[in-house]
C-alpha cells in the first residue's frame, strides 16, 4: 500500500489558507519551488487540477474546493497531535478560538472565560459572539456553544442541558391588548420575532397532554439579537419568545410578565460543539471541560 503524501496535503492546505504560493512558502519556511512541486505532486496523485493559476490570481477549482476541507483537517490533526504531545510536558499555552451566541456569551460565557484565563495564564481565548449559525470548521473555531435543537452533523456534539424559553410581554401591553389564553390568540397580537430560530415565520408550541399549536406571528420588529428586542418589549410594543436567561431579571422586577404557563416552545438545549476527530491540544480540552462543568449548573437538565 502506498502511503498518502501527507506533506503535499499539508502544503496544499497552507496555500489555500494563505491564498498564495509565495505567502504559504514564507509561512512554512520553504521555497516557492518546493511548495509548487508539492501541489503538483498532489494534483498528479488525485488526477485533477486543484488551482486555477493566472499571473494575477490564484483560485480553487471545484475539485480543489472540495479537497481543501479535507486537507485542512489533515493539517489540523497533525498540528493538534504535535501540540498535544508538547502540552503533556509543559503548561498549556496558545490560543483557543471559541464561538458563542451573543446574549448568552455576554451574560455567561465572558465571565466563565475570565475565570478560565485566571487559572491558565498561558492560554489565550479568541471569543467570537454572534447569534448567526456559523460553520466552525470553515471559520477555524476550536469550540462553539449553540442553543438550538441540533440536526445530525459530522461535528462532535455534547449536550450540556436544557434552555427554557418564555412567552413574555410588558404589563402595559397586556393592559391595552389583553392577555392571550391560548397560543392561537397570538395571531391577534403584535409579535416581536427573533430572526435565528429554526422557523421564524411560524411559532410552534407544546401544551397540556402534548397538544400542539402553531401561529404565524406578525408584528413591528424582527431582530437577530434577543437583547435588542428588550427595549421594545419593555415599552409595551408586543409579545416575544425569548430564553429565560435574557428575560428572567425583567420578570423578577415586574417589567415583563410570563404568559401561557401551560404552553412552551419546542425544547432547545445548550450544546458544546467541536470539530470531528479525537486529537486536540490540551488547552482546548481544558476549556471544553471547564465550560461543560460550569454550564451544567445553569441549565434546566
């Protein structure tokens, strides 16, 4: 059996990352000719051209685009293996790239990261906060936290616990428009929508005896940030569905009321996602376990 040309795969991944043969050669400490020959060897091995080459531009072919993901994984696995071996003999160091939803990240992740950094001063965390569903492999993240009902994927997924969502409105809104007694009545109300739920144009609910209900929400505001919806909610401009960790303080202090206690949106959970594969640097494993331990205590189960 002929072994794969791992060096060529790694060099190909570096060219893709740096968008240039010259820049990849500089980053790898190799000559441009060595880099070019390695890519040519790989093209000969797979029987396809990987790059469109012109005097001004380098771009991936369709085949190259598909193989670039695998090449990046090969390189990442090799780097992780070497770093894991080094980490065994020394204190963990280096950067961990972590993605989190915006509101949850501000309220909960940032404080946990601060505690982690105090324990491991050799580790840096690159924290990315966004409610957008990002591709963690394509964007190079080591860990992602996601609040959702997740479909099957190639990612490694670890469920940390349930996240309760509440149907809420301000007392001033309810005084003017009345209090709904069934989800179907929400179609008669002003609804404030969150753009990144699975079905933003349909609100689904589970009720007593597993009864199901759905409604098409209509209202004056849709946002990709739960926090951005709070001012309109507090001002009495509609009804919204938001996670408990965003609205619990407003409910406790009377600015918002929780509605339809016998009904709830379909359950979601906080998940910790990592790229596929078992090899990863010790610093990543440490942060994974630290996050898992801390967030199990704030989730509903």
